[in-house]
């Protein structure tokens, strides 16, 4: 290829691209074509450099590439569509695709929680075997309706502070639960069981202490999102551990990458649920001035809507 033939063939395109760069606003057609035109221009620059063409030509193309890159990456507008697609299709479909494994994780979690609740109801001293004494006393103080803090209204700034704390706390629990999958899934299984045992022991002790209404009216609002997210995080970790050992004929690295692709929408959705849980816990669950009956009703509705979401969202339509 000669420089003369190269310039003769591509000069019209370069002039049009320079005109596009000089436009304050792009038409819809030009904006849609801009990324492809930018790739073509970059290829032209590489061609000119590879053939050792006139430095002035190389500089002209390089300048347009730099301006085009700035225009391309500085003016991309945010689109909520990928988020909307994830929430309405990708996440619920991923959960349904793994319903057997997630169902098994649910049985482990809620089965252990119920077992330790009943165990602590029958043997109250068991709560002290699961939690240190100071933590048991802290739980009693937290849910005692006669404690000094219980009916003290919290300012909006305090709710916002607690929102940040709940996000940090919830995400740290979910991250540990998911990251435990690196130990062949055993770490995820341990954290899933530990959280279930702790929840069951706390519930049993609080019921024995006579504070069941304040306890359950508090946790029911955000529990649907938080507990579901913990189960999803554990399952995602278990899936990674499973793919490490059961490769299905793939290399171990390819099998783990496959597990990562499968687990990604589940752990991402779990993070979204934890943010929702933190918001509900900070701005709704803690509003003790609202009647317990209303909080039970809203919390129960949340469980129902979440179940319907995973059962129905994303059905039909294209993949």
C-alpha cells in the first residue's frame, strides 16, 4: 500500500470525522455511528505508523484519535437500562435457575435457626453457650420496651448514620459468607450455619425474656431482604467451591470461571438486597412509635412481595 493510495481512499472519511468532532451536538445517527468510526480511525492511525508514512499524516490522525477518545468517553450518558434489566430479568432468572441449591441453603439456615430457637426455649441456659453474657444482656436491653432508649425518638441524622452502619455490617457479613467459598465451600457453609445458630439462640432467649413483640416487630420489616441476602451469599460461595472440585470435564480454571459467571448475578443481587435491608432497618424497623401491628403487616407484605418477585419476575420475553 502506498501513502498516496491510502490517503486518497480514506481522506473523505477523515474530513467527515473531523467535522463530527467540531460539532457541538451530534445527531442521533452520528452519535450511534461514532464508536465504530472511532475504531476505524484508530486502525488508520496504526496502519500509517506501521507503514512509516509521512509524520505529518501520522500526527494528524493521532490528534483526531485523541480528540475522538475524549469525546467518546467524556460524553457517554448514564443509562438506567442495564440496572433495570438486571433487576427485572437477570437476577430473578438466576435465582430460579439455581432453585435447588438455594432451596437446600434455605433449609439449612431456617432449619438450624428453628432448632436452636426451640432448644433455647426448652433450655434457656443454651443461649449463654452460643453468645457471651454481655451480648445476651445487650440483646435484652435492646428489645426491652421499658429501657430508657426504647421510646426515645431518633433524629433523621441518626437514622442516616445507622443506615451507613447497617450497610457496612450487612455487607461485611455477606462478604465473609461468600468469600468462605474459597475453602471448598466449607467457609460459606460455616458462616451460614453460624448466622442461623445465632439468630435462633437470640430469638429463643428474647422470647424467654418476654420481649417477643418488640423483637419480631423489629426484625420482620428488613428480615426478608437481609436473611435472603445472607442465604444467597452463602449459596454463591458454595457454588464457587463446588465448581472448584466438580469441573464437569473442564479444566479447573475454566470450571471456576464458569462458577464465577453463575454466581455473579446472585451475589450482586444479594448486595442490592442488603442495601434495601439497611434502608428499611434504619428508617422503618427502628420507628418504635409506629404500632407493632402495622409493622407486622408491612413486614409480612415484604416477605410475600419478595417471594412473588423471585417466582414471577423475568418470565417470558427474550433472554
